[in-house]
């Protein structure tokens, strides 16, 4: 892969390794090799190689890039059509899926809920389904709701909450079991700026001990909260590197007061990738 | 116990329970006060019951549920067992009045229940009722055909002693239960 | 624009599935019935009207499903905020269901007429009036269902409405074999009713009743301000009064 598309700093970092990421001696939180996943008839993820470890990783890309499909594959909602996938050291294909799922937290892009549940009951129900220790559930639910700023609305029915609050309840259920792998698909949709700032703080806190993958097309969220960024387009890896290198990709591109350096870098990388793909 | 309670609510047990009560009262009233309604109760009673229970065969987000470390096959087996018991209890008052149609109604409960489970697998929990309704209506429209091969298709309208009807209903019950336990409700519902 | 929206609803709503169900059920009932029409068109109309016991609830259920679909998909607010008047929206949604139902009814009647050779008395006044009453009954089912769907918050409303209508039809029809006055409220005819008994007076009464019910259903589905809620039932009440006035005796 050309240097332009792989951060030199990342290549030298202790997190990257020239060893086979699927080898038992080295368990990345996420290790994908030649991963292909379909969404309906469309091949949404196409031969992806990716390793992710502890930290907060932003998953960027335009609409239809394959972000949601990749997240679904990492959440074991969808099975890959080809390639290998290992999650928290467990083979997603032939390994113990129940054990794997105990260590995963997942917030879908849209999720259904029983409107008569209170927020507390909804998070509690999912905590039980995640097989958390019985005695730990009530405190974990309270803590999760407190971390998303909904402690005062814990006993309100889901049907009476605003869209942003419902989103935060969704985040609460994803983090209630302190997962080793946290997958968030468009988590800030519907959140106001104050809540988004609080959410970024939460991400950094969780990312200290867990692998967090945030799928979003809000580059400012990635810039503010993520350790590195993964850029996808048409199911393929366009860029993998830290935020500084993403910004540096904009060098030479015309400056525009309406866009940030990260946005310019994002756009420049996409344009270059598409030009190379079209050539 | 707490998980079971929350799970039952997630499956709309309360709403379905009230609906079953209404169906039980209506079927009992039909069988008790309107003459010669045995054949009607034989089809309509089980159909109403399984249509309601079908809504409980899946949650509001099957995809999110699949990411949970649960042995969902066991959960579904338990759900189907509870559904079968609830259905029998709901229809019992009417069946006690329905004389020779009672056995046919129980046969229909099993067969239409299996169709509902298949409907949940293919269409999602909210549309699961379409499968048993389509078959029961078609069978009733054609009418009992005990003397020819069509009896296998018109099994909901057949008498209790029609062997082919019993066999097909039993097959549907088993196949529907096995497939539902294995696959659960459609992950991306059609509605 | 209305025509385009209607075409979209016909393609993407429950109308195609309803038409398929009606063709299957109605066809099984009518074309598979022993004896056929004996070459008489009035008997063909009667056979199709009798199929109403199964078809009418299906159309009603499709209307209920369509009526609640915006709320189920959380599109209610977006649609309410659009400039399209609610009455026009209801006309389109109910119209699509009604078109599917009526078109299938006409197709089945034509098929029965042709395959059964039911040409004697073709388009005569009495059976034509009975056929028109059947058509309007389907219109009434579509719009009544739509209104029910707007107000029913549970997704179980469609199957419950279907089965309840079926049960009530049978009870009204005096399941034991004799028709009752209450059967006039439904499109189905009793088992022992002959074409001669479906007089023009009876059909005229039913036409007015079903037309009134359809209008009331449309008005209720259109969600005019609450203070007008009771007035929306006036067309149905007027239709019922007309039916009673035209048919003070039994149907037989």
C-alpha cells in the first residue's frame, strides 16, 4: 500500500505488527484479512485488511462506502462471505460466538425498542441478555445511564423520549457491560453540541481500556475524539492513519474558510483514490 | 425471573394476553349462544389465537438481539411452548362447547401455529399472521374435500377424522417449530 | 400529482398483495363452486356477492394496515407537515385499496361470466344493481379500514379487524342457514338467497348504505379537527337510515 495511504507514524507504532494478526500469540481486538461482506446483492466490503486495538478508531467514508456493513460484520450480525475475521481474539466464523458477544457492545444506526419500556428497563433488559452477573446489573445500568447524562430520565418511557435521548439510551446499552469491543454506528445523530462534547469525553474514557470503533461521516467527531481514522470508499480501504496525517493529506489543496483541514484531507484522499481506481 | 419478565414484556405479552382474553370470550360466546358454529370456531378460533401469538415471536429489533450471547434456540423453544399452552387455554372454554369440532380445532391450532412460526421466519413477527390466514381462508373457501387429494390442502376445514389433514397439520407444526427455533424471526422485517 | 401518488400507492402499498389474495380466495370460492351459474348472469353476480364474506374482511384489513403504516414507519409528522391536504392523502391511500378490490371483483365477475357461460340476463337491472352494491361494499371496506388504521395504535389491528369482521358476518348471516336483516349491512348474501330476492330496493338501500359508510370512513381517516368528529359519521347514519327506509322487512 503506498505511503500516502498508510501513516508512516502508525507503521512504526508498537500497535502495528508484521506478524500474522490472526496468530494465537497476538490477539488484536479486531483482525480482518481479505474480508468481504455483502449487503443484499451488493458487495459492500471488498477484500478489507484491517487490524484495530485498544483506542478510539473513527470509521469514515461517504454514503455507501460500507461502514455500516463492516460494523455489522464486526458485531456478528452479518456473516462475511470471504476472508478471515477475529474479534477480541476469537475467530468470528468457527469460534465461541457466545463468549465473543459477551465482550461486544453494539449501537446500530437505527434500533427498535418496545416503547413502553422505561430507559432503565431497556438497558437492564439488554444487560441481562449480555449475561452480566446478576448482582452487577442494577449498578451497571445506573452507571451507564449516568455516563450518557440520562440519570434523571431513567424512569421515563422510551416512547416519551426525544430522538437524541433515545440515541443516548442506545449508547448506554452498548456500554453497560464495559465491552472490550465497542461498535457505534452514527452515535451522535440527534445529539446537540453539548451532548456531543460529553459524548467525545465518554469515548476517550472508554477507549483507554477498550477498542472503540465509531462509524460516522461527521469528521469533526473523529478529529476531536479519535486516535486514528480509517477511511473507506466502495468497500475498500482508502486511508489508515492518525488525524495529523489525515490533515496533512490536504497539503496542496486549495484552502476554504468553510472547511476544516480534516475535511479537506478527507476529500483529497477520496478524490485521489477514485482517480486511481478509475485509471 | 427479572429477565423473563422483561423478555415477556419485550414480546408484548401483556397486549397479546388481553387480545387472547377477548378471543376466548368471543369464541366461547359464539359456541354457546349461536347455533351450529362449531365449524366456524374450528377455524376462526385457532386462527385468531395464532395470529395474536405471532406478534410475540420476535422482538422490536431482531438484529440487535442476535448480537447478544444468548442461546436463542432455547428461548424460542420456551416461547413456542408458552404460546402452545396459552393458545390451548384461550380456546378451552369454546372447545368444551364445540363437541365434535374440538379435536379438529386442536389439530388446526397445531397446524396454523406451525404456519405462523414459518411466517415469522419468512416475513417477520409482525406479518407472521399472513401465512396461517392465507391457508385457512383458502381451505375454507374451497371447503372440505375429504374424498380427494385436495383434503390435504383444505385441512383447516376438514373433519377431525380426516387423516391427511391431521398428518399435514402435524408436519406443519413440527417444521414450523424447528425452523423457527433454528432461525428465529426475520432479521430485517418486511414491515 | 394525485394520479402519480395513486400509481405509487398501487405499486408499493398493500394493493398488489390484496389483489392477489382476492384473486386466489375469490377465484377458489367462485370458480371452484359446484354447479356454477346455470348460464344465468344474475347467479354469477350472486356467487360473487356471496364471496364477500371472505373478501370484504380482507379489503378491510388491507385498509387498516395502510392506515397505520405512516405511524409504524414514523412518517406521521413528516406527512402531516406536508402541504398535501389530509383528505386528498386519505383519498389516495383508500382509493388504491379500493381500486385493487374493485378491479379484482370486476375481473372475477368477467372470468366467471365467460368461463361459466353466464350470459343470460347479462347486465339486467336487478343483478347490475346487486353488482354495484358489491363494488360499493369494497369501497366502504377500504375506507372504513383506513379510518380504523389511523386510530388503532396496535399493529395487531389488521388481523383482529379481519377476524372480527368475519365473525360478525357469520353471526349476522345466521350461520344456521337463514338470512337475517342484519345481513343487509354486509356485502355477503345468505346461503339460501336467490337472485330474485336481491330486489332493486334492497340493492338501492345497500348502495346508499355502503356509499355513506365509505364517505364516513374517508372523513374519519382525513382527521379533520376534533370538533367535527361526530359530523363525520353523518353520511354513514344517513346511509343506514336509507337502507332501513327502503327495506323495512326481511331480505327474504
